[in-house]
């Protein structure tokens, strides 16, 4: 085990992939000479050359579509869309090609493509650069969505995605790149579709993923001081969703709070809440609560952005309200 | 007519047979649509036969093909059996896409036919990607990418040409300019109506050819393909042609005069070709009759194959969304 | 009429381009049709001569309708029959769009499956959920289960037979609530009649001699059957309040008040009392009392009575003035059987007499009808063999 | 069948109809009705219980003889072979 940052863990994963599989190559804006807008692909150009670490023109739709085409052509491309905010330009290729070609071709075609995107707010980048849209992508059958919250998962889920014959979209919360954590030297691919219980507890189940895990654990610590014992579940993958781990926990605590940085309405949290109701109806002592972003375009000023985003305090408050209202 | 390809009798007659096959196949499709055997959207290729047949002479078995929703001609010219195309339009499990795609989404990976694409311009990035893969794998092949004049208005056209030219990818961009983007004439949707000149913006070689002259089309395509195979990067070939039928089955053709259609019908690619064959000593009346009866039999057999095809089991609805789990 | 657009089901023929006698060849335009997408040419696919025009311009007809008859040239390909090839109907909509909702997780051990509404209602009414067995699928406890438990005005006795400590208090509270409401809302009126039980008791003794111990009858069963049969003649007394309206019940299910060990009572209904033979009535009555008093009866098993009979004779009470159990509209009370002077054919003799009292809801019935009812009970008890 | 066995059977039958009663402290010579809250249904079930356990069919006319515990034992001892 070595301690490294989230971004270094991803770079190790990329390096391992490039070294071990000649079919692997990277494509994205400023992934080469610039070293990656979040420094993830730093110095990979020098090690693997311009053929396999390709800076692209600002043509998200086409270089993501080219990633799909190259995957059809027998390669294993890893496309970096700088942030989910720019992925909107490539939605047609994602929804109408990546997610659909296998089905539309009657099973003749698979698209073994990885797309990495930074996501989320909290860095005062204002409305156009702070979106958290994982929930949109999780709506689409045909692709898989993972959201690593720790350096170990950042590498583990990348390696897992490399072995997956279908498109895998990896959402890396922009505030996590500097997060330090232990990573196995001989990293073993994590399992896509398996949630992790990051903290055990008896009173309430807090369910979250990606960039919100830290705040959720802080909330659990605050609640522990007040004698409220919270269990924290890190979903790690949004589609496929590991609802059985969630239901097993709710079966124990009979209360659930979901923390999701997406906007509240039609959020991913809404789907998790619906599945808890469908699968655990008789185990609930209180309605499932959701802590999401305020339904506003992300404001620039720090105090305003903080007010818009889920925070440890608002998570803890949601739990207190639930216990107060429903005992 | 410089650079006329050396034409032997067999090749000459085969060009004619292929064009007649496309013509009769499309007429039968129209008939089957009116009695509800074929449903949904149907975009017929009648009038553009010379483009598909002529270009396909320069595309080899190792080359990739990406086409559009008006792809019956390309599919037949590529050698996909008429029966599996007809069965696909019937929605039968024996269709070339298993009944999942229909008229707009023919796929045959064994013949490297990577689809009909229904999103205008959506196929271009895929073609760029296929060419990228071939280049990275140093695989001697080109990718023939068909699209219409309408696609020239899409951002992906410009992004794709730029990326292909930038990375010198072996893409043969084949623009079937039939003068109309559905109901909008060329001069009403393009500032620069001389489409091949758009390649200049990406320092890409280009050419234009009379799409009604199958021999000219073959010659121009061979020249363009040679340029691409020579490693000079992509090539844009504009083929000026005209569709004798409506855009699709539901089009009252309000946007063009019947007179204009008649004028173009006077340059019917099949009739033009038949008229020139005797001067080259290739065609005798029985040859034409033999071709017509052979094609008629082939089309009737295609209909029988489609009629006899089984429906897919509803229980298989969720297949082909993800790869079958092998572990 | 050809299908010319993706979602066309009918078309209006606007103009014919050919007339009877014209010859046509494959690909000719024979007519024009107005569709949802505008005016579209109709192409003919077989050569021949137009024999007859069947649909006139201006007519709107569904797709597939024959517009004209063309006599085909010999050897021409036959026109395709206009039968759209329809895929098989979905075997069942469910299977085709089977929603993959997560299967219901098993509840934690010992945790009853109770709907949130039922859980809240039970808390409000002080009903102990652990004693209830839901009538819902898989024993799920729902709103109706709680309401039935409350309506029985008694909480099903707790399982263990040992003397119950806090039960009377809770029981008193539940019965009290129902009685208070009944007193407040229902305009009671009372009638009573004294009935000579001589013939009934004599018949009973002789009847019991012929019966085995386990089939022995009690006089209470005769009273119950008489009440049930009398209700056939005065059905309004057998009504139940449904919202704002008292509806005569289809069946006659007499609820018999049974005192429980250590206080409180329940009134299990004997189903279709008027149609059961005395032996059957006695058996189900005895079984219900035996299980109730030994703590085995679940509230959900007790079906809702349409009227109630209560008898306090054995406690020495002469006549009873009972309170109606909502949503019923009447209740019959019987006092004790006592030998007292009674005039028969002018002679004063000693006869076993019982006082029957009827309490009824004046919104639903009146004294005249109630009087007829009590008279019927009396008459029926004078012919016990026919009960 | 010994008198003790008969007494046990009687007490068992009583326990069936009056589960909450403290049978151990039952006065053998005092009427059941004064010590226990029994009605005609209880008496019937008591008689049916004895019939089931001891096979004795007790007519209604003999009910008064079963008023006390000793009375029951005497009555039943005479009838059980």
C-alpha cells in the first residue's frame, strides 16, 4: 500500500493500462503537452508518445465519436472530456451511438470505450462549470456510470472499466484530485456495480457517492457525538446500482437519507429513493430524505455556492429532522 | 471523360446489374410500404444508384463503410444479401440487424458495414475513429464515409474533416449531394454551395463528379481512394446526384417542381449507362433481359425470405443492451 | 388505399389520374390522395387495364380499402394482398415491459410487515400491533385490519392465558370510546316484552336427551335463532350505517356478546344466523366462546355482526337496556329466566318468564315496527321445534 | 381410576374453562359458582371436557350434583369403571 493523491492514482491506472495493452490510447483536450487540465495525464506524452496520448481540437462530439469508432476498430480508447459541463456537446454521440450501437446492430457491435470526466461544483466556477449531471447519464441503458470517491477506487474502477466490453463513464469530482489515500501497489480492479459500507451504524443509513462522501462522513461524525449512529454507504457505481446493499442497510436502520450534488428534481437521489420505497416499504419508519443541491444555477460567490451545495451540516440537520418528526 | 477506367465486359454488365438490383429492390420496398409490410421511415435511393455502385468499386473488403439512413444502395452494392435487408425492414429476427434497426440502421460487421445512421452527421466522427484505429494499428485500409449535403451544415462535419486532416487519417469522405436537405434546397442551407471547396478550409484534397455517370463516379472514387491509401490523409469527394423520389414515404415534395424532377429523370443513371454500352460493344438485348429477370428473381426471393423470417422473441427484449456477462 | 406515411390510418382520395378502360403499367401515378402530411401521388404496382373505379374523389377511406379494380395483363406479378405483417401480440404487457423493481426485501426478524398508515392508526387507537395478524397478502397489516380491531371494541386477548394485568384498563378505554360515541350520536328508544319460555325449555330438555354431550343445546341458541328469524320480517333493524346512510344488510349475522374472563366482552357474529340449524349454531357459538375465553380468537377472524344480542340473565339481571354498537342500528337484550305467576286461559299459573328488550336507532326504525319484531320473537319461541 | 386421578381430571377440565382461576386454592366443598365466574356456557364446556377425558355422559338433570369439587369426584368415581 502507498499513500497517493486521487489524481496520481488515476495516472498510475492510465500508465499501467498504456503499458500493458497496446490497444489503449488517450484522447482529449490538453491531455498531452499541457499535462491534463487537472494534471492527471502529466508527463504521459513524454512516456508514451503523441500517437497514444493525443491532444484534440475542441471538438467534443467528434473526438468522443472518434473514440467510439476506434473502439469499433479494435482499439481501447480512454477519452477525457475535461468536465461534464462540456459533455453536453457530445450527448448525441453518447446517447445515440455509444449506448445504442450494440442494441441497434442486433448484438454485432460492442463499444469498449472509457470516458473520464471531472464533475461537480464547489470551486467558485459559477454556473457553466459547476454541473453535477451523473444522474442524466445514469438514466441511459447501454452505458455504465461509476463515481470513485477515494484514490483506491479511482484506480480500481479505471482498471475494471478497461476490462468491460461496454462503454464506462467515470465521473471524477473536481474537488477530489488532491485527496490523499492508500492505494494497493498491485491494484486489483474494483467491481463495477458493488457499493461499499464506509461506516457502520444502527440508527440511519446515509447513502452517497463521489464528491459528497467526505461531507457525509463528517455529518456522521457530528451525529455520533449526539448519540445518533449513522451508517454511510458509498454507491461507487450509479448504473448498475447496488440496491441490495442499500436495502440491507435500511432493513437494519429503517431510515435513509440520500446525499446527491445534483439538482433535487429528477435527481439520481430520486431514483434511489424510489427503489428504497419499492424494495423496503415495510422497513421504513420515516419517509426517505434527500439532501441535494438547491435548484439554482450555481452562483459564483463562495457563501452563496456553499448555501447551494449539500454540506455536512445540512446532512446532519436532515437526520435530526427525520428523527424529530418521526421518532 | 478523362481517366476512363479500363472496362471489360463482365465488369460493365455487373455495374448495370447492381444498379438495376438497387432500383427494383427500392421499388419493391415502396410497394411493400403501401401495404404495411414495411413500417416507420423509408428513404429510397432511386436516382442515386450510380453513386453507390460506382464508389463501391474503389472500396475493398478490408475497408470500413459508414453510411446514412438512405443506405439501401450502399448495403446492396457492398454485397449484403437483399433477403437480410428486406427481412430487416420487415423487423424480422433474420434481418441484417436482427430486426432491431429497420430501414435506417443496416449493420453487417462481417462486411465492415458500420451502419446506417439516422442522426444527420452522426456517422462522421465514427468514421474518423475507425480510420484512427486503422492508422494506430498500421492496418492498410480506408474508411468510406457517406453523407448527404444536409450533413454539411452540422458542426460534426467541420470537426470531423478538421480532425481527419489534422491527424492525416485514411477517411474517404463521400458527400452525396442530391441538392436537397429533406425539404431545403442547397442554396437555402449553404452559404458556399460548391461543397467540395469546403475541404480547402482543412487543407484537404477534394474533387467533384457527376453522380449520374457510374463510370465517372468509379474513376473519381478510384483516384480519391488512391490519394487516401497513399497516406496523404483524408479526401473529400462530392458526388452530384438527384433522388427521383420524395425524401421519405411521407413527403408531398412541395419544395421542388415536378418539372425539375423530370429534367433529372432524363439523366437517369441506368438509362444513361444502357445508352452508352452498345457503343462499347458490351450490351446486347438478351443481356438486359437476363439482368432484369435475374434481378426480379432476386427481389422476389428477398421478399419470400423476409415473409418467412421469424419474429424475435419478446423475452429477448433486454438482450444486446450490455455484453452478455461471461464471468 | 395505400399506406403513404408512418402513421397513416386513412386517406382522402382527391383526384383520379386514370379512368375506367385506361391501361396502366407498373410505376404509373393513378391517383392523388390527401394525407396528414399533404397531397401524395398514388403509384400502381401492376400493369393492366382499369376496370372499375370504386371510390369517388372526396371520399375518406381507411388504408387497405380497394380504390379501383385493375384487370392484370396475363403474366403480370399479382398485386400484393394488403395484409400488413403484424408481429405477434405481446404475450402479456407485463412480460414485455417487465419493470425490474427491486424485490421486496424480507423484513428484519420479528418486525411485523405493517403499512405506515396502519402503524400510525394503531398508535392513535392504542392497539397493540403484535397481537394482530394482517388479512393482507403475506399477513401484511393494513388500515382495514386496525379499523376492524378497533370496531370489535375489544382488543384480542393477549396470547398467554395467564391472568392479564393491564388488559381491563386498555379494554375499558376502547369500549368506553365506542360507547360514548354511540350514546352521543344515536337517538336510542327502548321497548321490552315478557316471553313465556315454558314451551321452549320443555322442548329443549327433551331435545338434549336425544343429543350427545358435545351436541347439547343451550337456551341462548333458541333466543338467538328466534331473533334472526324475526329480523326477516323487520329487515330495517338489521341495517348497517355506510357513511350517512343506513343500508339493510344482505345477510343476517347476529353478534352474540360474550363476557371474557377478567372483564370485557366481545361480540363475535354467527354467520347467516337465520339459515343455520340450531346444532350448527350451537357448535360455532361454543367454539367461538371457548376460543375467546382461552385467548385464541384473532380480531380479524370475527366477521362484522349486523345486530347484537346480549344476555345477562345468568347474572340475575331481570331486564337489560343495552347501548347499540355502531355501525349497527339495533340491539336485543335478554334478562334472566324466572318462574313467575302468568295467566294462561284465565288461570294464573307458574311459568318461566324472560324479559326481552330492544334498543333501536330512531333514525332508522320506529316503535311500531320494533313492536312487531318483539312479537315475532315471542311467537317463534312458542314453536321451538321450528327454530 | 383412583380418586386422585379423577380429581386431577376435574381440575384440568376446570382449567380449560377458567384459565385464570387459581385452582390450587379451590375449596373442595364450596360451590364453584361462588368461587369462579361461570355461566351456562362454561358449565356446558366443563361437562363436555369431563366427557372427553373420563368418557362419562352427564345428563343436565345431574348438573346440581357437580356443584362442588368433592361432589364431582364422588359423582364421577361412581360412574367411571
